[in-house]
């Protein structure tokens, strides 16, 4: 039986390494405020480039986020967090502040580690439709207002933000942990880079970079 939560990321795909380093710096600078939105012809070109159906390229992407085996409980003081099928969690015992913190981190890391096999995007000046498979489709206003989803027992708020000239999503979990998802199209590929900020934690994880190719049959 192991004490504490243990998560790791084993490296980053070779094709994504340089991009990942760039995004870490960008996300760090952007964390203190949101960049102004892209408008006009530049925005129209960006929306057109993002819109379509995309298929994950596993070889070009970061490896999956690793977590303790589903059958192995994680303990701390007087409570137990048990990983269930599909990455869901159950807390058993006396739940104190540390239990809540660990459960919150579980939720944030679950969002960070998502790996849609296909992704359908539709973007315009009013909304972004983000439809992952597997996963839940969500329609997010382009004006920065949040869209709210219930995923299991926790609430996830998602809003559109701008990271320089790139469109991004910001997921807020529990309610202070944040995952930023930067999307850009380069040489016909969609590159999605996720970074995480866990409130009150000095722990850091390298960014997760997912690379997608356009599905010729899906737009």
C-alpha cells in the first residue's frame, strides 16, 4: 500500500518537445492575465483552420499520463481514495482538508490526462463547439463566459481564452485548479498542449502535447 498520490509523465514525443517548451513559457506568462482576442480576418482564418474532425496521432503525441493502478488504494491518515474503473475515485473514511485536497487533485489530473481519439471542432465569432470522442461535447461562448459541465461528482467550468494569437480553453476544477488547453494548426496538424496549475501546490508536471491529423472523411 502506497502513501500519497503518485503521478508522472514519461517524456514528450520528439515532434512535440520544442513546442512544449515554448508553451510552458507562454502559459506561465499568461497566467497573470488573459491576452486580448484575435479579431477580423486573422480570427476568421484561425476559425477556419481549427474547424473540422481530427484524429489522434499517438506516435507524435506525449505518452499517456500514468497513475496508480486501479486496484491499488491510496491512503493518508484516516481516509482512503480508491481508483475505480475509468479513473473515477471514491473516498472512504474521515474526509478532512487533506482528503479534499487529494480528491481535488485527482479531478484535475483526470482532466489533464484526457486523450480523445477523435475531436470535432467548430469555431466562429460567437461560439466554439468542442466534441471529443470519448468525452462530452460542450459549446463554449467566444466572449469568455464559462460553460459548466458536471462530470461525476465534480463541476468543470470551461471558458475560451486567448494565448497570444492562439485560441485556448481554460478548465477550472474544484474550483481553483486550472488546466489550460492551447490549440493551434501547424503544417496541417492540430496541436493541443495542456498545462496544469494546482492551487497551493509546488508540484509541477510537464505539458501534455496531443497531435492530431485532419480526418479527410470528416471535414
